[in-house]
């Protein structure tokens, strides 16, 4: 019996190899390809199995890291010349979420390597549009320009088939330096915007589609950062976030699951800090147990470009760097942005990790390369025909301007100061440090357009058409309290018919490695605003920042119009057109604006429900009433809900019944305008303190002509309401139309299983 088993173990591999070589020979006899993995007509699993069988262990390891690049932006260690495998970069572009990465990186404004590109607003500006279809079109724009550069720009500097995409971390604390890059504080809004942008990037023909238009990825987006990276940013490489499982499941994880469920994600960047004592790039629970085992994520995970080494250096989670790279890849961090995974050769030799782990990691990465067409014949990419003429084109300039326009949030407008009444204006005073400064348009991680149009540029061009003069001075500094230009600024203001102050923050106040400790305007800005207000002239204030600025005095005085816009990209003319009434504000806040920092927990406290609560979802409005609530935004036009909110049916005994919420709205004018209809819900009798008090459920952005009316319908099931399985059922759910605080119409749904 022992001889028979031994014989089988000896003979079976020979039979398998003989059969494989026979089939391989048959394939070569009828194929134009040297290897099956090169044949795009074969199933990806077949191609992947073939390639895995051909690669040596050393080659597999060297494909798991990226450090440096050839002149065309591809990592040389990802090429295998003996198999005619060309170079690749797991994360070619540094900031595909704003523009094609034309060579500029963080905080550079004029460096142009791969030509000019179209530049979108920063993340919170994208989110404040609340317009999923517009953001989907923006994703298409960026991917079109990426592919046009990739295939047409000689000696390009990066690989444009992949790129770091949106920061979808939840902006739980307004002081965090990377809030500007996020889509705000709401998991629902963040998820909808992220899905829309990614689908445009990846190659979906329509937002509603569930399959890629041509079956391959147009651009592969890498979503950031899984999952705890939400501040503090200063010290992030050694910070340990203590997060309850309830908060993980209700706040930090849902966006990522939505992207996976919607097939709108390929790569995931692991986080920087630690979660509950475990460095993010080595967190097996999150990267393997949740992502792979619970959610069936089939894409790859890549580290950020520093944290793998910090597993050992900063967190002291392992004794050696070889152990750090071993535990990282074994925990589900497949790829290393950086060179540390070179040490996997030694890690295997020392027994810290085995080849099965390496095979799992590289197979996930290689699958994405197949899905991006990287192993297909040169010239077969359906996106290679996109002409270079689309890059920085007039059509794209108009699109970036529309995104900037729809991102502007009107917070107050006493006496209808806005839009400017050109029949009563001969001179406009444009005051402020951000009025003629491209740094507040670019912020961090941005491309370089052929022209930056500042706010002042846009106003001057617009005023020229109406024979209105414009005077300008910087007025106050963002960085110091100097009053050296106050007298000049006040004199220009006093001699003008209307005053516009343009101020706020710039990247030196909020970016990577830089958090804020206040929500106030820095430098001498507030003092100059206060002095201008004493002139009692028509006055508008535009705040440019990526996160909340809170000056309650400006609001309480109710003398000046107040607008907010994020770092808005290339198109300052969008602001000018809105000021002059050619367009109408339609943006809504993607975050809460607190009164001051006394309403916010310490930045290193990750609890969501600890009093007074974080974000609109947990905030106790009685204890910490906000200056402006999440979802707030005014219009020049008057919108009225002229019917009740109708929930049908309004009583159910089955959680899987389709529910509709209907409401009628009219634009009473005087402008054609857009409006964001927001549907919220709450479980008023809830006793589960770990769950949100209230939450956005659905939203839509509509356009209505003057005096036009329409009925809006939302459809949902109670079963699909977040965390409904932990709420009071039977019980009641209250729904309302409005924003997170203000309710324009309200209705109740009764759940009674005995009815």
C-alpha cells in the first residue's frame, strides 16, 4: 500500500506536466501568441493561471513593489523581458481625482511636464455640488485626458492607466489637515459621489451601468485610505486610532462596501496610522477578514508610500523590517508603494512568510493588470484612439467651470445683496488675500491648466462687459495680523458701490502633516471684515477653504452676503458669473460648520457618539447648535414645497416592501435654478446610542425654470436603510425633506408586524 501511494505521488506530477505541455503545444500550433496569457480572447482566469505558472518566485516578489520609474513612468521591476511583459505602475498618477497628473505634484503651480490639463476643484468642492451625474462626467473628462496623454504624449513622465483617486475617509473632525481632499462628513454623500467619479474614471458608459463599456478598465483608480486615516495628520505615522467596532461599522466602513457592491473600485490604499494597536498596512482584520472574506473584494491593496517601514520603525510592531514586510503582505497588503517589499526575498528565506502568500498577493495584482488591458497586444486598448485634442479643450474648460459653479454655497444673502445689480453699480471693490492668488485654486495634488483664472480675473472680465470699474487690493494677510493695507482697502471700499472680500485659507493651514487648532479666519482678515462692515455698504464675503470656517459675528450681524467655496481649480470665472447673476448658487455644505472648537471633541478621540457627538449624524443640536448644518445652501431663486411629504405605504408589516416618498416643489423665481432635494430619516424612539441620531437617505439635484413645478420621488426599502436591523422594529421612522437640521416637510412610517 505504501509503495502504491509513493508511486502515485511520483507519477501524477509527470502526468500533469505531460498533459499541460500537450495542451500548451496544441495552443501554440493554432495561436499567434507565444503564451496563452497574451491572448485577450481567453478567459482571464486561464490567462492568469498561465502567467502564474511561468513566473519565478523571484519575479513574483519583484512585481509586488514600486520604486522609481523609467522615462515613460513605469516601474522597471514590474517588467519581465523574457516573457515580453512591459513595465507598469501600480499607482502611476498621484492625484487622478482632480486632473490627469501632468507631472505636477503637491504644492506646485507652474511645473508642467506632460502638457496642460483640466483641473477640477478639491474634494470638498466636488462633494458640495451634490450632483452625481456632473461628477460622473468629470470622471470621464479626467480619464479621457489621462488616456490622451498616455498614448500621445512623447516621453510622458508617469503611467496614466492607474492613479491615486479620491480620499474617501470621513471628515469627522473639521481641523484635520486633509479634510479638503475628502467628500465631507457623510458616508452616504461620500459614497454616492465616489461611485459616480470612479465609474467615470473606470470606463462605464453610463452612471447606472453595471458593466464596463469595453470590458477593460480605462483608468484604474486607487481609493484612499483604508480605513482609519482621519486625523490627526501631524504625527500620523505613529498615531494609534482607537475605534469601536460599532463606529467602524456605522461610519468608517460603509463607503468602502458601497464602492465594492457597485463595482466601482479596483485598488485600495491601506491607511497610515494604526487601528486599535495594529498598523493599517498590517491589519489582517480589516484587509483580509473584512475586505476579502466578508465583502469578497477581488482587487488589490497597496500601501501608501511610507507606512510599511513604519510597521517596524514607528509602531515597533515587529522587531525587524523583514518581519514587517512579511506581516504586511500576509495580512492582505498586496503591493508596496516603495522599496521595502524587496526584503520579501530575505523574509521567505528566514521563514517569515511562505510562497502561497506571495502567490495570493501577486495574483490579485496581476488580475487587475489583465483587467486594465496591460497584457493585451499593443494598440488593442479601445481608449488608445482618444485624440490629444481633448486635453485642456474648450469643452473640458466649460465642464470644470460648471463644477466650480455648482460647488459654490450661498450661506446668507441679506437684502438680496447678491447677485450684483449692475444698474446700480459703477465700481466694485475687490478686497482680500485670496482674490488674485492661484494657490487657493490649486491647493495640494493638482495638475496645471493652460491658464489659472483667479476670482479677480473673472470679475474684471465680467465688469468690462457691463462698463463697471473694478478696484483691488490685498487688504489683509492670511499669515499675520498686519494692518498695513487696511487704510487703502477701506478707502477703496468706501468709494465703491459694492464690496467683495475674498479670503479664507490656503494649503499652509490645511494639508498633509498640517492640522488646524481653530476654525477662525487667520491673520488680519476678520478685523478688516469688521471694519468694512462698519461702512454700511453692500458687502459680500467669499470664503475659500477646504474645511469649515466659522465666524459667528459675520452671521449674527446679518449685514453681509456670505458664500463658501472649496479650492476651486482653474475656473475663477465661475465665481464671477455667479456674483453677476449669470448663474445661480446651488451648492450645499458637505460638512457641518460648528460655532467654534468648543463644540468638537479632541482630534485624537475617534468616538462618534461621545457628547456632544461628531458630524451631523451624531451631533446633539441642543448642546452644540451649529452655525450652519450639513446640507445647508441657499439660492437666488425661491423654492417652495407646495405639497406634504407623502410616504406610501405609510404602514408596513414587511421590511422588504418598496416605499416611495413623494413631494412637490415649485421654483417661484425669479431665476432658472438648480436645487438639491435631500431626504433624511431618524428612528425617534431609538435607544441604541452607538447609532446615528439622523442620517441622509437619498438626494437628487434638479433644475427648474422660473415658475416650473415638479414632483420628486424617492424609492427605498426599510431593510436597506443603514443599521435598520439594529433599530426599533416594530416602531416608527420619521422622514423629512430639508437639510440635516431644517425640516421643510415631514412624514412618518409605521412598522407593525401584527397589522
